[in-house]
C-alpha cells in the first residue's frame, strides 16, 4: 500500500511538472511574439518617419513588409485587425499616406486601433 501511494505521488508530481513546464513555455512564447510585434511596429514607425521627407517606393515596400510582419506576430485581435487593414491600404493606396504620417506614427506608438483603422480607411479612400 505504501509503495502504491509513493508511486501515485510520483506520477502526480511528474504530471504537474509537465503541465507547469508547458504553461511556462506557452507564456514565454506569447511574450516573445509580443516583443517581436512591438519591434516590427517600431520599425514601421521609422519607415513612416522616412516617408515624411517624401514618397519613396522602396521605403513604402519596407513599411508594408514591417506592417505585414507585425500582423503575423500580433495576438491582440483588435490590433491584428487594424494592422491588417493598414497593410491592405498601404499595398493598394500607399501613395495616399502623404499628410497622415504624424497621425499614423502616434497611432502606432499608442497601438490605437480605432485611429489606425481610420487612417487605413482614409488612405484607401483618397483619390
């Protein structure tokens, strides 16, 4: 009976440690994804800063790439959606970003999803 109790305690402790390890690993993965997303948003902000000096196709391509990569690492559903809308707007109407750079920089820094979506809409609707 004593051996059975010890064996049961050992099995329970092994299972608990496996679950704890999995949980910690999952939390570290989420933190890493968040850090990557923030870094890519900062890179996108730098490209928007560069666009203040005038439209450049290469800079726009880099901005589009950074926004797309940030989308892929964003787990926040609202921010994901806003960045995805911005990405689409930049692909099809990126040249219409002129005059919206400062507002976009602030929105990206603040992760303000409503403003990001509004800017995306205004970029895609400008003619």
